[in-house]
C-alpha cells in the first residue's frame, strides 16, 4: 500500500473486493478522479482505515448465516465508520439478501445499494453523486 501524499487533494476511495463477480471498476474510480485503493478483505480494509479515512467506500454485502452477532463482515466496517458519518458507503448485494441488508441498514446508513449484476453506469452515476454531496 502506497503511503498517503498529503499534497494530493483527490477524493479517496476504498474498494473492498472480497468475492467479486462484477467488472473491475478501478479504471472508473481513477477516471472520475479518485485516489483509489483496492483491498481483498475486510481485514485489509480495517488496516487501511488505521492510517486514513476515505471519502467513499465501495464494498460487497456478503451474507454469512454462520455469524452469531451479525449478518456480514460489512457490519464490522460500518461499526468502525460510525465515527466518520461523512464517509459515503456504496454497497453491492445479491438481490436474494435484500431483506438481510435492509436489517443492517436499519442500524448503519448506506449512501447507495446496488444489486447484482452490478451496472457500471449506475456505479458511475452514484459516484458522481457522492462527489457532489
């Protein structure tokens, strides 16, 4: 992971790609002007957040029925981000888990939710809204 450049005023985006199943959006993030960091796990995301807070997080909601006290690793991230309500979280989700995601959203607000299959145009429009907000 590259060290942050304090003179770089580009908006920061953290993308957490755990399972994938959608196009690589890194080019889109950079084309829109984001300083984008892509990590493969919530654990790596937590490490990233120790050193910097992004403007936008793009993550997957991956329902886990075996968790005792939560439905997804995304809840751990959202709990940490409660201290940073300015961070806009965009979440990709499987439509069959929409009800579970809604339960999590009742506790942790998300900027936008986008169902699979992920539409790159919708992601772009959402990111542009996030930049304006």
